[in-house]
């Protein structure tokens, strides 16, 4: 029973120990082994008390004890050999782990080098972007300098335009002075027109008197014609009666008639110089009357011209009033233009400057649009880069969180492994103490096979424990190596995250700056567009005013010259000259025929007598002495000759000086001065119409 029961107790203990070793996570392994040991001791005490050991058994026990000692020595040798083998294995494992750690370190170094190269590439890309942004900033500064220079040029052009406007205002002031002088001249012309009207009235009264005299002469001429006709009828009757009388009576009557005719002819011959003088007087009076008619016609034409001039002057005054109103309106607009620099900050005063400013604004708008497109493209690139950096930061943060989780798990695993190693070392010490107590309590002879079996079992368990501990140490070293690698990786990721944040900070600042610049440029573009729309409206209004003024007849006197040819009296003067010439030629022919008839001594034809208006002998005898001729009047001939005065001028108060407006017809007339604007060409005076020997006749 003892032999059967003694080997059973260590097997139970070993089973319990194996169960305890399997349950490494529990802390009650040592207590269970102690409990099993106490049970075994209690069983041994019970068995020892019930047995009596004989003397023969003691010898066998000594032999067994010696054998057990030898076995223990062999076991020690085997244990030492196994320990050496285990140490060699541990050495090989350490070398393998060292090689593995070296490979992992090389891999980690290569990965870190690759990540470092990537970071260097990223840094270079970011530096290139920074340089591009700096270059763009320099270009923007250059563009701003160019815009400032353009603004200075615009200010200089505006100063020149203001000087031009001042000169134009001075010219307008001079034009106002000339207008006032013209108004004074118009008043003088009105006074001269009134004087001319008075003179025309006086000439009309004189003309009426001359017409009355002509009527009296015509009546006398008609009476003379009637008497001549009566005489002719009497002569015909006498001829009929004398044909009935005898030849002597006919001869007597003929002689008497011849005597009467001779007497009449003698009286007529005596009166011939008087008739010639009267004829000359009549010719002179006819010439004077013709000249007065021409002068009156010319004065009438001048009066009509003056009336037209007066109407034009009134129209000019109305136009001047309208122009003054327009000038006030334009001055108000000009002041508004001048106030534009105060309201808008732009010195624009003329439409040309406005058009130039609009062109500059369009150019600036195009430049700003180009710059806006470049800035937007750069902003988009920066946004993309920022998004990439944010994505990389997120990835790095996620990797860092994963590495931290792995690190925490590895640290927890390392703590658990350390705890298990401590428990195993405690269990090993407990087992050694138990074995030592077994060896000290049991006799070597009694328990030699049990001890040998237990020794083998203990060696097996020890080998298993050593193998398990070596595996745990290997796992612990691997875990520590992985923990170190994870720590290094986490530190590298933290450094990378810091670098990315430090790089993303200026990029975000630049991006914010570019956004602020883009918003400011957009506001400027909107303001410039509003100003351009306002300036375009003003330009359209100015163009409409300019078209309205051109339609009203306004023009630039420095570029355009208006010639009024519809009021030219040259054609009328030529026509009247031809009519007068034909009439005078007919009158000369009649007078020549009358002279021939009078020189021949025959009877004067009735048509010549009626045309010439010759009085009868009784009328000649009963005629009063001739009145003083027209030549005696001071305005008849003297004022015809001098061609130096001009009708309607300020230096000629009397327009009856025989002045005419036919310089376009007469090549001998010098042109005194040009006609005023709005009137036909002014023709200077001429004294050739009253002279029968004039080349115009």
C-alpha cells in the first residue's frame, strides 16, 4: 500500500503543478502546491506510524540511497549539460533576436529615411511655392508702382486740362467783351438805320416832287401833241380846200405857208440852243433821277439788308441769351465736373480726360482681372495644398493614435508578461523549497525510485518552465523592441506633425492674406465699375448735348466758316443794269432821230414828239424861265462822285452819298471791308452809274 500510494502522491502533485502552470494568470498556484504538499506529508505520517521497518530493508535502502546519489550526480551532470545546451540555445536565440532587431532597425531606418526624403521633397515644394508667392508679391508691387506712376501722369494731365480750362474761360471773357462791343455796335447801327430811314423819307418826298414835275411835263406834252394833231387836221383840210382853188391860190398859199414855215424855222433855229440847253438839262435831270432811283433802290435793299441784319441780330441776341443759359448750365456741369475730384477723389474735368480715364480704368480692370485670375489660381493651388496638408495631418494624427493604442497594448502586454515572469520565479522558488523539504525529510533508501521519477518529472517540468520562460523572454524582448520602434515612430510622427503645423501656419496666413487681397480687389473692381457706368452716362449726356447744339446750328468758328450767298445782290444789279442800258439806248436812238428830223427841217413824227415830249411854239413862247436844275442841289452830283464811303457804316451818317453794292460787277470798285457774319457780301460804293461815259454803260 505504501509503495502503491507513495508514487501516486507526487503524480498528483505534478498534475496539480501542471494545472497550476497552465493557469498562469491566477495567483493561487503556490497555495495549491502547499496544500498538496501538506496532504502528502499527512499521508506519509499515517503510513509511517502503521509500519515496522525490518533490518534487511535498511541495507536495501542504503543501496538505493547510494544509487540515488549516483543518479543524482548523473542527473546533475545531465542537468548541467542541459543547462549548457539551454544556454547555447538562448545564445542562438539571442543572436537570432539580435539579427531580427538589426533587420527591423534597418527597415525602420530605411522607412525613416524615406519619410525624411519625402519631408525634404515637401519642404522643397513648399519653399518653391513660397518663392513663387514672393515673386508674385514683387510683381504686384511693381504693378502698384506702375499704377502710381499712371496716377501721377493723370494728375499732370488734369493740371494741364485745368490750365486749358482757365485759358478757355479767359477766351470766354474776351468773347463776352467782344459781344458787349458788338451790342454797342448794333446800337450804333440801329441809330444809323434810323438816320437812313429819315434820309429815305426825305428822298421819297423829293422823289414825289419830281414825280409831280414829271406829271406836269407829261400833261404839257400831251397838250402839245393834241395841238399838233389839230394842226395836222387843219392842214389836211386846207390842202383839200387849196386843191379846189386855182393854181395861183395854191401857189399863194404855198408861198404863204413857206413864209410861215421859214419864220417858224427861223424862230426854231433861234430857239435851238435853248432847246439844246433844255435837252441837256433834261438829260442831266434824267440821269440824276435815275441815280436817285438807283440810290433809293440800293438804300431800299440796304434797308432790307439792315432789317434782315436786325432780325439776325435779334436772333443772335436770342441765341446769345440761350448760349448764356447754356453757358450757365455748362458752368454748373463744369463745377459738378470740378467737384468730381472732391466727391470721387478723381480729378476729371473734361470729356477727353473722362474717356482717357475710362480707357485707363478698362486697362486697369483688365490688369486687375488678370491679377485676380492669377491670385484665384494661386489661391486654389494653396487651397489644394492646404487640403493635402490637412489630409496628411489627419493621416499622421490617425497613425499617431494607432501607434499610441499599439504602444498602450504593448505596454499592457509587457506588464502582464513581467507579472507572469514574477509569478513563475516565485513558483520555481516554491517548487525548489518543496523539493528541498522532500529531500531532507525522506530517507534516500526508501524513496529512491520515487525520487528518480520525481527528479525526471522535475527535470521535465524545469525544462518546460525554462522553455516557456525563454519563449516569454523572447516575446518580452520582441515586445520591448516593438515598443521602442513604436516610440521612435510616434516621436517621428509627432515631429512630422509639428513641422506640418509650422509649415501650414504661414501657408494659412498667406492664404488668408491672399483672400483679403482678393476681397479688397473685388471691392475696388466694383467701385471702378460703378464709376465707369457713371462716367459713361455723363459721356452719353455730353454727346447728346453736343449733337443738339450741332443741330441748332452751333459750330466751331476756328474750324468752320459760313458763307451766306443767298443775299448777294450782284445778279439783281446786273439785271437792272442791263434793263437800264437797253432803255437808255432806246432813248438815245429816239433822241438821235428827233435831232435828225429837226435838222432836216421837216415835220416831227408824232411818236418822236410824244416820246421826246417837245412843247409847241406857243408853249415855248409862254413858258416861264427855267427853274434851277437838279445840278444846283448839293446832293445831286457831288455826292455821286466820291466812292470812299460805305452805306450803313458807322462813319457815314447820310446814306444818300450815291453809294452802291455792286463791287462784284464793277471791277473798278475797291472792296472796303468784308460783310458781317450772317449777311450777304457788302459791296462798296461806286460812282459810275450816274456817268453816261461810264464803262459799265
